[in-house]
C-alpha cells in the first residue's frame, strides 16, 4: 500500500481543481474578495494553504472580509 503525501501548499491551478472550478474563476474570486483565503508568496509563486482552504470550505466559503474576522477570533 502506497502512502500518498498531499502537498501543504497549492498553486491556483491545483486549488481550482480541488474546488472543481476554473483557474480563471478562482482568480476572479481572489480579485473581488469572494475567496477568503489569502495566498502566500514564495518567490514569484502565489500559493494557498491546503488546510486553510479546506477550513474555508467547511465554514461555508464566506467572503474574505468575513473569513479574516473569523480567523482573528481564533
């Protein structure tokens, strides 16, 4: 049995695939604040934390302003 290691950080393409939406829609959601999760910059790459993305989904995918307030309360 092979153990599959899931990456901790996802590219926008990988995150879009996980959400089953297009990368273009994910970028639009990021630009207009519907994507709650803020990306991390690693060199030139913008990456999303997998666990935070999953938590955001579990919370009902609130807009960024609401999501950041939720995170601050923790």
